[in-house]
């Protein structure tokens, strides 16, 4: 029930009442471009692939605070009170289920709306039972889960995360290696619920979770929504590289004042975010192939919590580049974004596309959804792709394949 989750839920409710436009959502506004050439009449993507419609969606979630989605949305201060008014009752009906909360993974928060259980294995069972109850109460045919919870502390996969068996042992023994987010993710995989991780922490991107996802044929995706500064970085860096312009330095700094910002003040949570934000430039610029242009690149990322800003994040980039004959130049970017306004359409798109993936029989890490993430899932030996435009092509190619399979199935039927 945080800022991103409630902005998504309230937004969908407003859009389906015709009160607002789903700006930023590829599934609602995007068109299916042809594989080659340019056309004037590319059809809407949602007319080509069989996506669930907004009217079919029901929302649920967990939080460590008891506030319903209306109170939380008001508290988050992203959508104004007068804009929430038309969907107030609908939002009030979305009440968080009791959360799994072992403190220590998110050090700046302390909630009271939490489950009690004797072991982490019992916690998984409790989340599974919530999922089944939600599905029955709301008459849902299918479910999808998107992690919009706080960023947990940085963690590398350990021996506990190695296999399904070792993870299950860790759950029974209450291993400290297993975080809250991992407990939710495990419960979802056990219930065959496709899962995407919108935050930078370890969640479904470790061998045991991938093994379970494959065993149960569940699609998974992650991690860390690519919404603002990194989205621009992964659009601009390929352009500079395409022109063979050199880069000496890329300094990125952010201020934000929402609860996410408060959580990121903790060095453990910041480290998780820093890792996903830093990774992108090297892969795009390939300094090993272009040492004279990018071999000495200094890349720094900072995030500062500044309460007066609320959700209105400001991100600055200062890029030191050089051109013909090595002459230096600079680019300055000042992105005055709104964190949750940028993230909400991605949550909606991921929910609809993961549901589509499950129906198309896809499982395991969904590389074609890299477009939405700062730190996308790597598949087998292939390198992770960060360029926004290559990611967009991968997404469109996958949808085109699904569209033609769907058309074939309709013809067969
Ligand atoms: N543009 C963006 O907004 C953006 C971009 C990339 C990633 N993210 C990530 O999305 C996530 C959500 O961001 P936000 O701005 O909504 O943050 P937020 O702090 O408003 O919301 C997070 C919510 O998670 C809840 N929570 C924490 N631990 C929990 C647990 N164990 N069980 C259930 N609930 C729990 C908190 O109480 C809070 O309500 C963060 O991890 C953030 O890093 C956001």
C-alpha cells in the first residue's frame, strides 16, 4: 500500500471510469509497430495481443501498516485529494492483509500490522492461504504479483539460495538469509502466481527461486523499475556511443522525500539501489571494445533523502564527454520527475504482460520484459541488455511472436 502501489491502483480505477488517461502505459496506449518499415496505421497493441482489460482487474496487497488504499494514497501525497474523490469508496475497500515482517531487512520502518508465525516456512504457508482466500473472495481466474514494497538491504545469494531444497531448509530453520520479500515471492511461486520485483533487493533472482519457477512453470521478472534517471541514461548513452563520442565522467545525483527516500537513507538499502543504478553504463558502452572512448569513465550515483520534496524527485546528471580531436564538452540534465507517476504505468504493464506470458506458456525469467527494469534478468549465458531501444525491440518482437501464435490458434479453432 505504498506510494507506487496506491498510485497504480487509484490510477486504474480512475482510468476505467473515464476520469483520467493512462499516460505512460504501453499496454493501454502503445501500438504494434511492424517488424520493418514505417506505417501510418499500426494497430493498438492491446488489439493485437489478448491482454486482460482494466475492467477485469481486482487489487489486493499486504502492508506493515493497517491503512487502506485510500488513506495510504492520501498519505503518500502523489494523487491529490480532489482527484481521489471519485474512487474513494473503491479504494477504501482495498485493505492490506497482515504483512510478513522480520525487522532488519528494512531498517527504517517498524510496522504493527504483521503476521505471527513460528517459522519462516509457516509464514510462506500464511501468505499462500491469503492468496487463495483473495482469489476465491474476488472470483479471480488468475493472479499476478508485483513487489512494490520497500527496498530491503543489499544481499548476495548465499548457500541457502542455491537450490529449492536448501531454501526450504532455510525456511524451516529461520535462516537470516531469507528476507521478507523472498517469503512473499516463494509463496507466489508455490501458488503458481507470476511474480515481478519492482525493487532492487534480492527476491526472485537467485537459483532456488528460478528452479522453483521452472518446476512450476511460472514466469518471473525483475528487478527495480526503470523509471527516471536510469531510463534517460539508457536512452542517452546508446546515442553517444552510436556517434562514437567519448565519455570521461557521468555523475548522477537525486533528491527525494517520500518513504522510499527515507528507507534509502539506510546504507544497506542504498547499496542495493546503487548496484542496480551503476550497472547499466558499462554494458552499454563496452569499454573493453572502446578503451580510448570509455576506458577511464568515472561513474557515480547518489541519492539524498530530502523530506520537503515528497514524491517529486529531482535528478541531475552531469556528463563530461569529448569529441573530435579530444575536445571536451558537457551535458547537464535536470529531471524534475514524480516517482510514483512514472512507476505506476510500469506496474500495470507488467501485471498485464506477465499474465499474458503465463497464458502463452512462458516460464522462468522473462528477458523480453527487460525494458521495464534497471537490472533485468539474465538468461543462461546471454549478457544482460540495458539499452532502452534494444530492450524495446526485444519486447516488441516477443509480442509479435505471441500475436502471430494467437492468430494461428484462432484460425485453428
Ligand atoms: N519510480 C519509482 O517510484 C521507483 C523506481 C524503481 C523502484 N522503485 C521501488 O518500488 C518500491 C516501492 O516504492 P514506493 O515509493 O511505493 O515506496 P513506499 O515506501 O511508499 O512503499 C513501500 C511500502 O512497502 C511497505 N512494506 C515494507 N516492508 C513490507 C513488508 N515486509 N510487507 C509488506 N509491506 C511492506 C511499506 O510499509 C510501504 O507502505 C521501492 O522498493 C522502490 O525502491 C520505485
